[in-house]
C-alpha cells in the first residue's frame, strides 16, 4: 500500500532542511557575518509556525492571536527570572509549556466551539487582551521597557563565560535540536489517528460527526498542541533576544506567524518551516531597507493570496510536476520516434 | 424471526411536527440478523423513523429499547458508539482525502484511537490493515489512492456505504442505498451489502423504493403509510396483498 | 440632582461612542451581509477618513475659514468621504475577487490590506497622533447642571441618528435597498432574477466605505487618530457585530448601543478591564444567543 508523498510532505525533506539549517550557520558566519543569528531566529519561529499550521493547515482554523501564546512563553521566562531568579533555559521552556497548556485549555474550551470568522476574531481578541495586560500592569511586566533576561544556563551549564560568537553558535544548535525533536513529534502527530481525524474534520465537518468524531474535542487538542509549540518558541526566543516586550503579543506578530505559514505553503508539512526561515531573512532585509516593512509585508500577503496561494513549496511542487510531465512526454516521444 | 434475539424494541413511537404526525404510534420489534426493507409512498415517515432510531430527532412520545437498554435520550454520537449507524441518501465523502484515508477515518473513530492521548504517538497498524481489508471487500482496493471526485457514481456510493459499514455497526440503517445509481450497479451494490450483512450478522433496516430490489434482497418488509406501520411480514406475505400493491403504485406515481 | 446630571453626561458619552461604532459596524455588517465577506481592512477606511479630515482641516480649512463651524464641520467630512470612496474603489477589485472563495482567503487577504493601509498612514502622516481641536471647540459647550459638555458630541449623535434613519429608509423603502436585501438573502437567485451582482457588491462597498470614512471624520475632533487605531477599533467593531448579530442592520444599532453602555460602565468601575469586559460579554452572547440580539441576517 503506497501512499504517494510529494516533497512538501516527505519526511526526507525534513531531514534535508535540518541538515541545511545546521550547515548554513557556519557558512553564513563566514560569508555574511552577523546574519547567522537570523537563522537562529528563523528556527525558533519555525517551531511556532509548525504548531500554528497544525491549527490552520490540518484543522482548518485560522487563529489571529497566536502571538498570545508566544508572548506567554516569553513573559513566563522573563517573570521567572525577574521574581525567582531562574536561569535554566529548560525551566523556561517547561514554564512556557505549562502556561500555554493551561491558558489554551481555558481559552480553547470556549473559543473552539466557534469556527471561521468567529474563531479568528476571538483569538485576535484574546491576544489583544493579553497584550493590554502586559502593557498596563507595568509594575510587574516592565511595560514597554519589558523584562531583561541574561544569558541562560543551558543543560545546567552557565553560559556567561562564553564569547559572543560561541554563545550564539551554541544557542543555534541547541534551538535546532529542540526544533528537530519538535518537528519529529509534529510529524508523528500529523500521521497519527489524530492527524487523520483533524484532516477529516477540516474537509467535511458533517460527515465527520456522522462517523463518530467529536469535532469539538479534536479542535481543542489541536488548539492546545499548537499553543504549546508557540509557548516553547517564546521561551526560546526570550533569552536570545535578551528582552521581553509587549509587542511579542501584539497583533502584528500574529500576522507575521500567519504570513510565514502561507508564504511557505500551509498545505504542506514543511511549508511553515521554509516560510519562517525565509521570512526571517526577508524581515531583516526589509527592516534594514525601510521602516515601512508593514507595507511590504501586507503587499506580499496580498500578492501571495492572489497569485501563489500554495506558497513557495506549492510553487516548487507545481514546477516539479510539470517537469515530470515534460520528462515523461519526452520519453514517450523518444520511444515512438 | 421467532426464537431469535430481540435487539430493538420500539414502543408507541411518535414524532409530531406541529400538526403533522410524521410518525404515529409505531411499535416494532427488530431481531438480530433481520434484513428489513422499509417501503411506502413519499411522506410515509420512513426517513423520520430512521432519524428517530439513530438519534437525530427526539420523539414526541414513545421509547426505544436497544439490547434491553432505554436509549430514547441518547445522543447520536453515543448511539454510533453502541452500534446504531445510518447512512444518508446523498453521498457525502471526504473529498480531499484519498479513498484509503476515507475508509480509515471511521475505523479510527470506532477504535477510539483518537480519544486516547497515546494516539498522537503511534500509527495504528491494525486500523490500516482493517482499512485495506474493507476496501478489498467492497472491491475498491485498486482505487485506494484516488480521490472520491475521480470515482464513478456507483463507486462513490459504494464508498459511502463502506464508510457506514466500517463503523462495525450491529444495527445499520441505509436510506436508499441504491438511489442515483444505474440499474446494473444497483444489484451489484445490494449483493455486496447483503453478503456483508450475512457474514457479519448485522441487523439492517433499508429504505428502498425499487421493488425488485426490495423483494429480492429482504427477509422482512415493513410498509409505512402516513406515519403508521400498515404491514409487517415476509416478502411473500406482502407480495400478494392487493391493498399494499395499489397503495405503493398509487404512492409512487402519485 | 448631581447624580442625574452625571447620568445625563454618561448617557451622552455612551451615545457618542455608540454613534461612531454604529457607523463602522453598519458598514461591516453590510459588506458581510451582502458579500459574505469579512473585511478586516474596513476600519482602516475609518482611520483614513479621520486622517484626511485632519489633513484638510489643518492645511486648508483653518487657514481659509478660521474657526467657522460650518466650514470646519462640512469640508473635512466631504473630503474624507471622497478620499475614502476613492480608496475603496481602488481596493474593491481585491475584495470582489475573493467573493465566495473561502473565509481563510478573505481573512488573510484583507489582513494584508490592513497592514498596507497602516503603513500608508505612517508614510503620509507619520507616527504622531492628529486631531482637529478647532472643529471640536467650534460648536462650543453647554451646561448640564454643574457639568460642561461639548456640543460637538451632541452634534455627532444627532447627525448619526439622521444617517441611521436615512439608511433605514433606503434599505427598507427603496428599490436599491430591496435589491441589496435580495442579494444578501440569496445571491444566486437574485442573479438569476436579473440583478447585476457586481453592481450590488460595488454599491455596498461604496456605501459602507463612506459610512466608515464619515465615522472617522466625525470621531477625529473628539479624540485623536494615530497608528494602530484601526486594529483597536476593529476588535470592538466585531464585538458590536457579535452582540448585535452578524450582517444585520438592526444588529448594528443594538450592538452599538449595548457595546457603548458596557464601555461606559466598565470605564466607570474597572478601567483596566475595559477591553476584557467587552470580550467576556461577547463570549457570553456567543454562548447564549449566537445569532446575536438583533437576530440573524435580518436585512
């Protein structure tokens, strides 16, 4: 029994990407010094986007408020450092997981009952509420100044003694390791009974219920898992960025996550990953060019939705398919000729 | 029918829609292994009866006892879980999933593979084997990788029915399983259905309009008219009742 | 007596806020009701109206007409409407192309449009908040007991009421309104009956946009316009729609009033939780009466 997989959903593509992410780091540090950290940010964002796409690509729910969980992971890390003096990165991550789990459960119980536009607006609203709380309770969160986080302890070891380059490199491979594990888990999820059930619900809600699937519960699971991924990403992001500010929970950040995912192609497993990496570079490049990066971002979103709805991976697959056709027709012509 | 196990007992079941009595004081006993055809003119209450038994409608009055248990208040999904499954007249498939994946869904659902947390961590080989087997039984193995939109009408119908069977029901209710299908395919489909019903010992209630099919494949016929059951017996008993014949002919063409 | 005056003032403030919300939400509801389209960039048109009004006032009106109320109130508003109409017509092909193409597409597309608008605002008008104090004070103030209340707000309330009546008249008593209602109820059937669907869609976009732009122009003097306002008011506008019922004209009215009331109450007692309270009420409505209080797509 062969289930044909294309590039977008082939596990081998994932291996290639991970390998590339490992190799590109030193390459960049030589060719374009200073830009290799963008790769690390890309990896961290890819974790958030992977989780997000479980919700969008596989469950069919468009959340405009995923920054809420990302910000939650970041703030939990910051607050743990500020009030308890915690420095372990693994503990930050655990905190991010726990906070996202609880918050997504509470929010999800209500929000997941509604689909489509209601769901999108509700998630946007939740994110905005969190953002406003981060901003207003400044005596706890530092308001717009945010919370500063020093270099964390990784696997128990303090990293303050490391040189700048050494720390950045270490952080990159550490994040990459997390990414690899989380991507593998997500791969298993999408190919598990849960993954199939989500796809069924996204495709035909009515038939799904007639076949005994509990749509509500499935969507809730998907929501929670995607939130946890975003929370982990936030916890990884905070120490790298050294600063946790409210704009991590602002709607534009949610918009970035949405954009990354569709840029890569939300119908494919590796789409969000590719989208995140490319987006990170795009953003760094654009911000370097002009302050009007929202204009560029917005225009790109429009352009992609009109012209290239399947994203980059979709465009690649289409080109490959056409190439395959071409080869086949050549072969047929040769045989008859 | 005598001596067999009674699995479903419908007592004084009624469903009123305002002034209309869609189902009017129906009492029935269904036995394990029954192969029932429900016939009657349009508006007789056949689909409403199935809706009541499968839980998509609440009765105005009466009760439904299933394997000795009162299920009148049970919701549709829980009825699926205890083995009461129905199909619909219009084919409704997962158009963006392959045929194989279509069959996999109800199997996974039935095996409760999804509600267990562990489900995210493993692949459920058994379910996939069962899916392959089910496709083989229904003769759809060679189309496993295709999408429902690429199939012929008859195959789509077959797949739709296969999805219903994949839930391993004890009581299956099919709403016009051969409608919208060519005459030749009708018999092929019915043969397949009956073969599976017999092999697995599933009890069935099938709404059908095609009298050839009804008399060829049923073992018990229930005739409904204006919400009531007006006849209930073996095909031979029903076949020679003139009042039924004129009702049906009048009903079908009226 | 002071309590009565207080209540009167609070009521006026509520009505003012509700008026603005009504102008925004009625347009959103119109587009959703007729086009089944969720336009996240609609509030950007509101902001655009406010920006144009501010621009016009600052650059021309004050210089030419001084503090003359008639000029200050009408000219910026007219320019705002024209400007917003132009912007809406430019972006309408985008909106129409996503008609019937699935909500994900619409949401993401209009979201991109919103981002573009926001940066255009930044490009033209910068990051500094703009306002039009001249217009605000041009009508003076009145005393309500021991309180002083700006006449401008009252003007906005009355003006909006007139607009609401005019809208009601157009929708329920004219042929155009009948056509729009038909399209919102059953687009296919309407098209089969000879209604030019495209024209209906463009008309509704035009009307909705002008309403939004007008709302912006009216709101500007009483407050200020700055970047990010579009998204802040977008979420509130959707709360209005949820409370009143998606796609419903009466829903816009009811939703706007209720939302205004909630805001006034929460500002009086729990200011920090203003936003949160709004969302809680919206969620409560979704749970208890999902079609909203105004009813379904009752156009």
